[in-house]
C-alpha cells in the first residue's frame, strides 16, 4: 500500500464531518433517501473518493441493498446476503475489508461493479452488536490509496455515524411495516364489509323459506297424527325455531354492531320475563328429561322486553345444550339495592368455561372445544347477541364457575336508564 499519497486529515475536520452528517440525518425536513444521499456525497468528498455507496441490510428479503450512492444508477440494487461479494465479506469479517486487484478477482464474476482503480475499502456499519450495513469507497483522487491513518478515520466516521444510521434505518423499516399493515388492514376491512353484505343478503333470503316451513308445520299440528308422526313433527318444529333464532341473532348482531337497532324501553317485571322464556323451551327441556327452576321475586325495570327476553332465552338454550340429560338448570332473578340494578343468573352443571376463555366466550363466532369436540354453539352468535343487548342497556354480562361444577352466566341491568335518573 502506498502510504505517501494523501496528507493526514486533521481531527477537527473529522469532527466537523461528524457534526455535518448528524445535522443532515437529524433534519426533519428531508426524507430518508435524500439524507443518505447527502451522507454518501459528504463521505466521498471528505476522503476524495469518486465513488461511495451506503448499503443497508434488508432482513425481510435477506439482501444487502444500495440505499445511497454517488452513482445514482446503482441505487436499489440488491446483493443476497448469502452471495460472496466484497460487501458481504466485510459484514462476515465484521471489520473493514480492503480490496486490490488480486483480492477483487476472487469475487469475479459476482463482483460486477468494476471500478476505475483496483483499490477499495468496505466498512461494516455496526450499532453495538447489530450489523446494519456497509459503506463502500473506491476510485480515490488520482488513483491513490488511503493511508492507514485515513482508513482509521474512515472507520471512525462510520462508527460515529452508526447510531443515527441505525435510527434512520429502523424508522424507515417501521414506516414500511406500518404502511404494509395499513394496507393489509384496509383489505381486511373491505373483506369484512363484503362478508357483512353477503351475510345480510343470505340471511334476509332465509327468512322467507323459514316462515313458509314454520307455517306448514303449524298446519300439520292440527291434523290427526300417530305418536311417531307427532314426534317427527316436534323435532322438525324445534329445529326450524332454532334456525329462526339463528337468523334473528345474525341480523340483530349486525344491527347492534352498526348501532341500527332501537331499544324500546318500558317498565317490565324481570321475573315474569324469566318465567315466560322458561316456558318457551319447555318441550326442549322435557325431551332431555331436564328441569328448570326459576326463583326470585317481582322486580320492575325499564328495559326492552323483547330483547331481554331473547337474551334470557339464548342463555337458557346455551345451558340446555351444554348440560347432561336429566340435569337441572337454575334461573335466579334478584335486585342489588346498593347498585340499583337487576341481576339475572342462569346456572348449568355442564363442563364449565376455562378461565382463559371467560372473556372470549362472548366474542363473535367464538366457540370452545370440549373433549376434542366442538361445542354445539351453532353460529357462535347467541352469547355475542346477549352481550351486545345487555351492554346496549348499560349493563354487564359475564360468566363464573358454578359451585360443584358448571357455569353461571350473570347479567346486570340498571333499574332505570341514565336519562331517567335525576
């Protein structure tokens, strides 16, 4: 190496270069690419190099990308990190790599960026233990080489600049990831809107056939039937009503989510509603040889009788589906004088709900598997419907473990809506 080619660069000029580079990188008015371009030119001018490039590691593609260069034509070019090149060799060695004619021929034909001179230096950019890129310089003034001291200065300036280069690089990667996430989220929202529209379309079309089947089954019930025929008719009637509830749940969940369902409040007796809804599942309970005990006294509250009735009905059906034949289900109504709210509890002795699922059980379409089998939760919208209705009333729905096994689904309702409180 020729050591008599350049004058030693004074330390104050090196510090000045470091200051100028930091100023450029911290400039909020310029974008990432423009900042790096400025840095590449500043380093090239300082060390009298005709060509200087800054390559940054792209972890997503596992490449080394030209982020800035005094030769704009090569910006954006990539080298695979697995390729054997001068730049990747500097990263692999984790120290500056000096190339001459003999060394450079080792990388041919992979090394296509032929320079005017045979001497070049590649300096890895490191931030603590992270390798983030490489600074390459070649074609120095009059074809001369850097002195060992100047090489140390080049390493020093790259080392001092590394923290800000790392910050800039990380910021760019985060912005890129955020942009991709936003685009993905946009597509998800579009797909969700399509799914919702399709669901509306399908469910509305189902209402007509269900009504027709229900009417015809009702007409058959007035005919003289054999016990076996009557049994078949009851099974068909139960399933068609189940399908009707599913359709109504889907429609109402969509309306509740969109805020398009109205809450028609009137003074109602919560115990009477519980008694009525218990009678509505009487045939289903009898078929399973089960019993439902309703306890509590009359408590008046201002609620939407239809929606709260369907909430209790959904909780009862959920309990019936997950309770063994011959078991008992309890429905309790009460009043919390301190909180001024009505309380309704539906208790089953089924398999229970794992603690980590007690919040998720009310999510849309969510279902729990029991003994490697999926719960009979139909669409998974029954409990979600209940949660949305109760919250629309200003109440709360949650689940606890029942004493001796099983689950207790509890919901509370304010005695009066806030607008009626004085």
